[in-house]
C-alpha cells in the first residue's frame, strides 16, 4: 500500500530541547500580483528520538500523530551532516 503521510526536507536550526529539533523548511512561491519568485520559510518541531541531529543538518521528516502541543513530525533520516568547524 502506498504511503500517504507527507514528507518534508529541511535544515535543523535548533536542537536545545530533549528529543526535539526545530526544522526550517524553505519553499518558493510566486507573488500573486507581480509574479516575482519569493522564498518562504516555515519552522516545524520534529521528534528526534536519539538526539542525533545537530544544527545545520539536512533531514527528512515524516508526518505523524500529535506528539505534543506543537510536535507533529518525526525525523526519519539525516540526509546530510553539517560541516563542523568551518571558520
């Protein structure tokens, strides 16, 4: 059977909470009147069971049942690790 849950790819912006990460998902949208392509950003809270995600990681998350007041997503996999120590 086909998976019906939504999947999103985003970048981790915060991992200060226990088992929770804040993920920033970017999309493009056209301005309704002027037609200019705009970047739209939305933040989601996702469940990270093993506290594996670091700030800057690119992750895949999947829709799930409500896990808390604001958490409705689960981290499935870390697609790309953040580059550490790029100074």
